[in-house]
C-alpha cells in the first residue's frame, strides 16, 4: 500500500536540490508537470519507490499516469 505521504517523500527525495519543487497541501491531484516533475524526475521518483518500498512501476505504465493520485491508485490496485 502506497500512501500519499510516502509518495511525497519519494518525490521530494528525487527532486534533490531543486527548491522550486514544493509539495504542500493537496499535491496528489495536480499534474506532475504542474508540480515541476518532468520525465527524468518521474523516473527518479520511481527508482526511489523501488529502493524504499520495493514498488516497481514499468516505464510504459508511468507515462500513462499524469498525477500522483493516479500513480498511488495504480500501485495500490496492482498490489492489492
């Protein structure tokens, strides 16, 4: 089970030193692009999820997900 807080932590860790990335409030319903996450940042977020939680998100699936909320739903739906 992936929680919004776990995803937030992974996203912040993958953003590194980019201080323009803020994931305050209801970040999960916003588009990744709106949050400042490009394809490279999303790939790094997925790598972080794999390291921290053993969650594997295939690239072809990742590109279909446009919001953190969709990513959480996909992960939780496939792990249920």
